[in-house]
């Protein structure tokens, strides 16, 4: 589904990601681990079409992702990928349902935001703003937003880094449910919870 061929990212004289190969099949759950500075987030942004590699190729369904135009890569992010971030990135003045609906691109999925939120136990919070939610609730809203367009791939960057163990487990259970339905998951994490859900663990080393 998605692959890296000798992908490298440098910022001036700093190598953020050393030459890296990765191949991920449809329906796999991959956990990416490594010390700070090993390039985990850089890799995830590169896979998401947001950070052009200095060298190498990112292939999606066999095509070179960075040979696409900027609008084509935006369509890739909107239609194929759902993103989940550690810091949630919710719009603070919008309610929970509005935050999820804001990401929805397909009018035929009009009921999906509410359905997802109810599935995630947030049906009673639809009009609450992010500031009125716990950290665990905010991350479930962010996960619902990532799933609203029925993506094929979820890219998650430390999605439980700000959560307690109970909420940590819940988030990974939701990711696992997406995976069991045939979705592909690539998650960057420092924790160990992903170990019980992942098909494969990839360890990145810091660059010298």
C-alpha cells in the first residue's frame, strides 16, 4: 500500500531521517518506535505527503507520492489518510460534533460524525467545546475526525502521549477496531500499549 525507498530528510547539515526503507501492506498495523531525534515524526509527515524527502521515494499504491502536484497531495490527505496527533489540534471555539463535521468532505456521510461520536461514547458531548472535555475525550474526538472520511490509512503521531493508562488503552482499541475492519494503521509511539495491537514493530535509531 505504502512504501519508502531510501527516504532521507535533511534540514541543512542536520539529518532528521537517515536513509530508510519501509513497506506496509494493506491492512497492517505498524508501530514505529525510537528515541527522540530518530526521525519518527519526520517519517510520519513524509508518509502523509506533508514533508518532501530530500532523497528517495514514497510510493502509495505504486505511484510516487511526491511526483503528484500540491493539490493532488491535498486530495490524498483528504481522501486516503486520517491523521491523529498528540496535541489533538481541535478548533477551540467549535463544539465536538462541529469539529468532526468540519473535516467531512463527502455530503453522503452527513450522519457519520454523530455516529462516530456516539460509538466513541461522546454522544452526550456533541455541543461541548474542547475546553470542556478531558484529555481522553479530546483525543477520541480527534480520532473520530480522522475516521470521518472513511480513510484507508491512519497515521497517528504519539496519539496517547498526553493520556493516562485507561485512555491510552481505549485509543488503541479504537485504532485496532479500524484495523480489524481492513484499515491500515501506522502509529508513532514511545509507549508499550501498541505492542499488543501491532502486527509489526519498527525501531528507528538516532542519526549520528
